[in-house]
């Protein structure tokens, strides 16, 4: 239960930090940059949460934290590897119109 409360507190702290960052530098940076920062933060939160749910590491010990981040890096590498495989499969497909199956 404490771990969930700590996680929620960390997420709220990160949101507050990036919100203050966005308000402070909004005039210096463009809206696209701010959007990419927020998108990166959401991606990081979702992937860390997904990796945590898929693992059973004890995050109250140093060894558990190190083990979790090793697991997260492998998990993230597999995530991008699968994405590259799907993109490569889509590129290799024949996307032209097949005249033998055209009934219109």
C-alpha cells in the first residue's frame, strides 16, 4: 500500500515539475516542444507502469531497484524491436490494387 502511495506522489510531483517547466519556458519554446515533452512523460509513466505490473521486483531494496531497471531496459528494447518488426512487415506487403479481386 505504501508503494502505491509513493508512486502516486512521484507521478504528481513529475506532473507538477513539468507543468511549471512548461509555464516557465512556454514563451521561449514552441508548442511542439512542450507537446513532445508531455508525450515523453506520458510514455515514460505508462511504460514504467507496464513493466512494474509485468515484474515482481521489490522496489524497497537497492537490488530490487537495480533489477527492475535492468528488466525495464530489456522490456523497452523488446518493445522497440517488435515495433521495428511490425513496421518492416508492413513495408514488405504488396499494397497495390489487385485487379483480379476488384468487383467495383
